[in-house]
């Protein structure tokens, strides 16, 4: 019953089941399409007998759905990234979709999205990478569900952002109440739009409460980069606060102060960012800024579950950040 190819085709299945090719396609589409029960049973039995497996991309063209959600990132290396994406993947699976990670190392990789038909035709795209601009994003995917999560948004489009300024000001108020007059600010990637806005929020809040920034350094959010930077400096910790834009860098600040100032490390004002579990364990216990990752993901899922967006429709959602004093 098979064609000349060693791999069974839809035509082979239709012939064995005694139906047309279009009927066989409808029966195997996975959709609740009108077809007589006996015909569907014959097609299913024929497919099993022949060992026929539908081509997922061909099915996606027929069904206009791949069942895949693209998650576009620069990297996944920070502690907070791992916690967020673990929750995100579980939530996407709970609505019957699977995830497809797309990593962009440079702007040159963006063109590859269009050249990959399967990526281009995903059901939705979640843009974490700061390499993609909101005006460009809708043209990269064959879907109206392109959600900006990198801190950028266009007038028309979808986004979920975090109001980081709220938690940052709460942290600065805490430092002010502890008589902190001077600050070291350890930042992440300098090219990130989100990081630039975050640094601006720190600068504005510190200026408002009379805290001088003595050192500002761009690292890469990692423990190693922050420790290397601090190890090359001798700090006067009197009335000094060390503010870090990741908990991993705050861990390095704790270890630096523990090594340099063993007797005062417990009183040192160290502030992290992301509210990871490391900020709560006994060996690394420091104040931090965070937000509800579950609330953030719930808003993403809300947009994913919306049936259809009109052309040019805007839907911008936001989550407030919060200061966690420890």
C-alpha cells in the first residue's frame, strides 16, 4: 500500500482507509472537524498500521497553529533568570503549549528568525532580548501575539513591564533612614535599555535623599565580575551602602565585606536585586528588590490566552516591584 518512498505518506493512509486525501487530513488534524466517525476510525487505524507520522510543520500550515511559544533571549545565566523561566515554562505547558527558546547573540541573529519557517510561524513570541525593538518585533513572526518583555514597548502592541522605580525608591529610603550618605552602585549590562532605566531610577532616588554615588561600575550581573571589581578597590565603609542590580553581585559584596571587614559585615548596608532565595539564606542574608514572578507570568498568560488582537491594538500591563528588608 505504500508509495515508492519508504516513509508512509498521507496519500498512502487515505488509500488504505478508502477515503480521499482531504478526508484523511481532516481526520488526523487533531481538530474537531466534521467527519463521519467510521471514516475517522478507518483513517486512524490505517495511519497506525502504516506507521504514519504527520509532519508537524505541514500540520501547522493546515491548522494555523504550531502549538509552540517562542521565548527570545540574549542568555539565561543569572539566578533570577532560571527561577523565572522555570515558572514560565510550567505555565505555558498548563495552557497546552510548548516552548521554543531562541537565543540572540547579536543583531545579526535576528534575521535568522525570518529564515526559519517553524520559528517564524510560532503561535506567540515572548521578547526578553533587548536586541529587538518593539517596532521590529511584529514583522519577525507570523502572529499577532508578540509580547515585549524587555522593558521596551510601542504605542501599538503588547507588553508586560515591571515598575522597578517603586522598589528602588523604597530601598533608598531604607538606606537614608540608616544614615547612609555614600554609595557604590554595581550594575549589569551597559547596553541594556532596562538596565539604563534601572540605573537612572537609582540615581534619581539617591539624589532625592542626599546619597552620593562614589563608584558606579558596569559588570555583567555575575558574582565573579562584582567580586573582581570590588577586590580592586579599598572602600571606606563608614556610612556606605553597596547597591547591586542582581542578587549574585550582592553575594559578592557580602563576601568582599566579610573578607575585608570581618567584624562589621553584619552591619554593612548591602542591597541586592531580584529577591532570589540566596538573599534569604543564613550565609547570604541581605535586603533586596524584587517583584512577584508569578504575577508577571500570570499577565503574560493572560495575553497568550486572549483569542485575537485587532491590528494596531495596544495592551500594556505592569507589575509593581517591592523592597524586601532583611
